[in-house]
């Protein structure tokens, strides 16, 4: 029996008193082939409402199989919307797939791990690389802002640049975008933007403000790119002229960090067509404040010195590893700080990302217990050149943002203050999107020895001048 007859009989069994219009039959056959729900209009639509669930079931559509015949209209509509999506096997899986083409790849062998977990791990790994690449005595970075900046750049990257970013983030296409959107969504309940924050009196209700935007500078950014960053990152798009751009960038940075960072690290040039900005503001009181201000003897490379610190016996999670001990200090039920102390003789930057993950997992599993905690207070501000810290990431092809564009400066400013009352921090990650009409040479030709010089008519190959130059500095 043909598909045509098979489907006609199925429809007749469900609606024996009705004739089966050819248009509906063709639609049902198409649904069977493509596992998509399509409802025709007019009088045919009334028949379709009765027969579509059964007809689609012939095609094995699991999304609709799960909806009872008596399901509310809203549930049925949701099922039809899910059914209309192409099956995972039909989505692009080629390396370097164009963002937005439906690609939802995950690295081989990592299928059981949620994409948001992969994104979080990649963020930490990249942040730790920046820490290890730093040269200051005290280093601070915002892995979340760094990775959000890179994920948004991926939406406009192409070719080798897209492959490079995807390798760094461990995800591709929509899976990457959705993972970072999910990480951002998990903190939306904390979102607010105070005009200022006080490190000595942080808010009892934590503040976690994240913001992203692209500022176009005398240029028109491609609309598909703007649609993607708006959809997944809630990023805004604004424009400015070159003379006004620096002031515009500075004002946005100051506003979205509550004044903790006062200006942008980007100096726009005539080649700058846009700047991607991502800001993070954090302010929270400890769940249990530290009550005692003390001085602790702190060993440094130049000797032991007394540094300001705080102390308190707290009911917190404690864990030990082969090369570290750690505690988790909560701000509330979701947000916490972890202090990881390397064993004697081990530098903090000698720890690996795997050891950082090990500590996080051990602390998550630990049962809180009374621990006397004494730790220094600090106020850090660091600017990191991310292009230098992460040279393996190719940012040369951002054609999806603007034709012929590449990344110029990629900078992060981070500020973190820890006091007896809590923690205040801010970070801004900015990527300059630049355009240059210059074509990179595929080879070099340096005239550094005796040579021949000729002037000719190329149509006839007739030499007009011919010279042999052995020392251009010699006067005639």
C-alpha cells in the first residue's frame, strides 16, 4: 500500500463521515515525511483539528505522542511548536557552522554534561589562563564577563575565528548561545542597578547586574548579528560618531559598574567600527559577617608582614585536597565565595583548573561545620590585555558583525573589594571591532641587496628605463 492510500485510510477511520480533501491528504503526507505540523485554512482546518494528532502519530512524532487527546489548547499549541522544530540529527554539525543556522553541537564524549556546565567550566578555564598569564603580585579577572564577551563575538565570527572561539568555549552554534543565556538567566533574580555601592556596607540582598551592548561608531552593524545578541544576551545596540564615542563608552562603563570603574579601556580610532561592551556588578553582604578585625602575619616573597584581616567562627563548608584546603563562605543560598589555600610550598598559580573544579565539587558536597576563618581584606583593581593573555584565540574574522572586521583591543578591567561586611566587585570586558582596507600580504619581498630596476610599457614589453642598482646611497 502506498503512503497516499495508507494515510487516506487512517484519516477515514478517524472521520468516517467526512470526505478527505486532496489538499489535506497532501498535507498529512508531507507531515509524515517531515514530522512537522501544518494546518490548512478554511473548512479544511476544521477537519485538521480532529485528524492531525492521529495523522502525525503515523510519522512517529514523539512531541505530540506525549500530549493527551484532551490536552488544553495551550498544551497542544506548545506541542505543535515543538514538533515544528527539526530533529537534532537535521541540525548543522559541521565545524565552523554559521551561528544561527541551528547548530547545537557539543564536544564528543561530553553529551551527558549540560551545555551550561560546559560553558561555566570553559569560563573558569579561560579566566585562570588570564590569571596565570598575569605578572602582578595580585591578579583578578572576571571569567563570566570574559566568556560573555567572547560568546557574543562568536555570533559574528566566521571561518577559523569561529572554530577558534568554539574550541575555547567548548560549544558551538545555538548550544553555545543558549548555554550562556542560561547562565545569565540564573542570576536575573539578583539584577538591579544602584547608583553606587559601599564596600563597607554592601546590600543584604545581593546585587548581580550584568549588561551587554554594542556601540556602532560611524558604521552600520549587520542586522542578523544584532538579532542574535539581542535574543541570547539581551544586548542593546547604540550608535555614535567618532568624536563622541569615547565619552559614550566611558558613560556606559561608569553607569553599569555603579561608578566602581570610571572609564572605558578602549580608545576608538578611525578604523574602529564598533565596540562590544560587557559589564558585571556584584555587591553582597556575608550571610554571617566577620566580627573581629585583626592583623595576620602574611608570608610574601620578600618576607613576612602584618596585613589587615578579619576573623570569625563560621558554620561553613570545608574541604581538603592533595595540594589545597578550602572553605565556602555564603552570601545567601545561591551565591558564595570560595577561599582555596594551596599547601605549603605551592604557589596559587601552580594550581590547575582541574584542582579548582575539584575544590568546588568537594565544597558543594561538604556538610557545613564550625570553622574558625581568618583571612585578609583587600581592594584590587587590575586591567588585563586579553589578546595577550589568550593568544590562541583567533579574532581576525568578525565578518558577521561588519564586512572586513577583526578584533582590535580586547581588554578587561576588574575591581574586587573584600571587607568584614561582604564583597563588592565590578568588571568591564570590551572588544574593539576594527576595519582595515589593507590586505595582509601572502609573502614578503624586501629589497636588501643589489637589484635591477626597470620601467616599461607593459602592453609591448618595451623597456623605458632599465637600471642595475648595487648601492642606492651612492650619489651620481
